[in-house]
C-alpha cells in the first residue's frame, strides 16, 4: 500500500523525521511530498526542502521524495495512485485542524487519512517554532 506524507516541511523537523520513520515501517511505500500551504509564507526554497527531506529519508528504502505545489492534495493522490494520507498530530489542536481536511479528502477522492501521534518528547516542536528560534 502506498501512502502520502504531505506537508510544507519549512523546515523539516525532528517531528517530521519521526513520523516519516514510523510511517515507513507501516506502509509498503511512503511518498513524502512538499506541498504548497497558502496559510504559510515559505521561508526555504522548495529545492532546499526536498534536499532536507532526502537527507531525512536516508536509510528508508521505501521512501521517495516529491513536490506538488499546484493543485489539490487529492489531485496528486489520484495521479500517483495513492489511497492513504499520513498526518502527524501533536495534540487536539492539530486534530481539530486535520479532521475537516481528512473528511473532504475522503469525500472528494476516497482518500483515507492515517493519523500518527507525535512522540511526546517532540510534540512541542513545530516548523514555525524551529524557524523562530533559529533566526
């Protein structure tokens, strides 16, 4: 079974790496994909994010890295024959944000969403926080 792990990955965090490693254990293939997020201002160029994701996927033979910066997530899923989307969730706020999207993806294209809870030691980490503390 192929799964998609989408995100802005701006930047890639230890939490992203943890979810990716765990997803790679559960699915035959995982495509980790840089997606466009209209609610976020990109800090790093897509090419740099892809390079960082490739480094994060080192040693995970069933992980590929891609980008899709135009169109809906379900469009990518249809084109790539992917039926499952992986989302890491740190807490209730993330779940409240993700649930409507999960329902819409299912309604639009039959795509299921598989939630992976964040490792408690990494649940406080977000791309926004990482960028703010490294500036």
